């Protein structure tokens, strides 16, 4: 069952199954047009970073390929104080090395929401993911749970979570396309998480890895231009197949 109404998240980091608040999703098209425009269209799932919200990265939509439908999701957990009005996909724990169980639970929540979307409106032609920081970890974790459901993933200043995931072995053969953009001097993501991500992507994906000096822990214009080209080559191609 999909969450709707005025739910704003859960107030702790308990191991219960997180759910996506469907009413909080921000779309790049009017919600009342989903039934006619979503079926058969390419869909991009957008996932914000820790302490942010669903209205943040939807601002990227005008700079992405025309014809795609963007859905910016709100993470299911309320970020703790001192953050105000922000959300989290999973508990930070050790920076860059969260407990995999929490990330797995969040990924299952997104997949459940995606199932409901197809039931309510009809299936999109193809789906890709784009996430920043924690959202980037989510973009990769979704591949690790259901690689057959995604045309590609965009990881912006994010990382791969440690440990094994259900489809890691399959990914060694499937090798989906992944865009990985970051600043080599990112002050937030630890070098150990960067090294882990590089090692994992080398054996589990066809990676387009790019460095953006000066971006810090953020997103820059040249990066978005590259992401647009990447989605042209992956999401749009998959939607037309």
C-alpha cells in the first residue's frame, strides 16, 4: 500500500519498512496528467541528499532531456536536529559507511512505490535513477536490488554501500550504465567510501566517471550537461527500444 495524505515521515530510525509518501512526490508534469502521459514515457526517479527534501533537485528537470517525466521523491525518514524540515533515506552512522540494512529497507520502499505507480497509472517505457549524496547511494542500491528495472543510474557525489546486495552477482554480468560525478576534494564523502565505490563500479557496471574540480559537495553546470547527454544515451534509448 502506498502512503498518501499528510504523512511527513517517521520520527526515528527504527528498522520498520520505510514507505514513500506518494502525496509528497514532486512531478515535472501536472499530477492530473500522469494517467495520460506517464504510460510509455521514460521516467527518471530523483532522490535528494541527507537533510534536504523533494523540492530540491526537481529544479534540474528543465536541464534534462525533453520528453522524460521526472519524479522527485521525499526520503521517508525525518532528519534529526539540528536539521529542520529535512529528510533522510537512512541513518548516517559512520560517514560514508551506513548500516546496509537501513539502505536496503529504503530501496525496498522505493520499489514498492514504483510498483504502485504502474498499477495506478500504467508502466513507464523505461526508468532511470538520479541521486545526490545519500540519494546517489540509493540510486546504486536500487540497481543492486532490481537491476532489470532500471535503464541506468546517475550517482552525483554519492557512494556505494558496503556489504552484499541481492543482485550483485547478476550485475557482474549485466553491467548497467552508471554516471558517477564528483569533486576529488569533496569535503563530505570520505576517501574510503570513494575507493569502495570505484572498486565496486569497476566490476559491476559500465561506468562514466567524471571529476568536477571546485564542485565541493555539490552539483555544477558542466556536470548537468554531461548527465543530460548520459540520459539521452541510456534512458531515452531504452524507452525507444
